[in-house]
C-alpha cells in the first residue's frame, strides 16, 4: 500500500513569492493534516481538512491557506513568503475514525527554503 | 489545552544499553498518545500508540511505552539500543473531536537519541 506522498521534495523561493505544496493521502483516507517543522520551533499544526472542508486551523496567519480536492488530495499555499517560513512542511493523512483513535500517517515532507 | 513535555532534548546511550525517553502530557480528557520517530531528512514514522486498550503498548523495532495516568506519563523504552535507533523521537497527544476524528496532534519538542558504539 502506497504511503502519503508529497511534492515537491524541495522548493526554493524568494521573499514575497507564493509557494504551493501538494499532498496525496493514503488510499481510503479522507483527512489531511498539515504541519510545519521549523528549526527551533518544533512541529506545529497548520491546517486540517476532512471531506473537502477545513476542520481546524492552527495559530498561523491567513497567508497560509489550502484546500482539499474531491479525491482527498490537498494543497497548501503560502502567500507573501517570509524568511521565517523556511521549514519542513509535513502532510499527514488519517481515516477520520468517528470513534476511537484516529492515527495519522506522515509523508516525507517538502523542504521550503525562502531566500 | 493539551500539552506535551519531553524531558531531555538529547539523550546519549551506549549500544546495547537501555533506552528511556520521557514524555509527560496534559489533557482535559483521556487522551490518545503516540510516539513517532524521525530519521534525518525524512518524515515521521509511527512507533506506537496508546488507545486505552492496554497500558503497556508494544511498537515496532523493539520499542514499548507504558501509560501511567497517575503520573500523566508515557515514557518510551527499549531494552537494548542499536546503532540504527539514532534519530529524533517525538511524543504527541490528541483527543476525540466532535465525532469527526481526533484533534490535530500536539507534539513535544523532541528528543534526539544518539547511540555510541
């Protein structure tokens, strides 16, 4: 079974530009989560999508946005890039179990570098 | 609000020695607890998870963790360290969320494990 995939692996942008990151969940998973892993800040929750809708949002400015497509894949957009947006962006997917534990499985990440 | 504290940002052990990585959590409801491992330049791999079925949880690669409600702890152990265990380990917590899955994971800051030959 294929795991969570993310593209691109690396992305280099300059300050002020926009970045688009993509994620394909495990087959059958309907929930997609985005996390940012920045140096010194640890892993922080960004966005959660389930069944095409945004379920929850972390403490990030509105220039971080995304969407989930009918095939449950997801896109993270970061507008007006700032130097501190440089980080590893991790996508995770889950079955969205209505009861009990709902395990998140992670992709390999996209390394975004803002110059 | 949920939070996770991992004691020790860096732990160093000798090959063959016991590995003990500490995790304490706070949560307003009985939580779900996870340990993930991250190898250099890779994503997170699930090691094990606590789902209230059993307090002692066995995971992959010989790791296990014990849930202790009275101590609000979920420490990760492995009897004998191997060189391949060198990585970053993250403890995480989530809660049930309105019958639509679980809340996003809240992570500890991670513990880097070094294994000395």
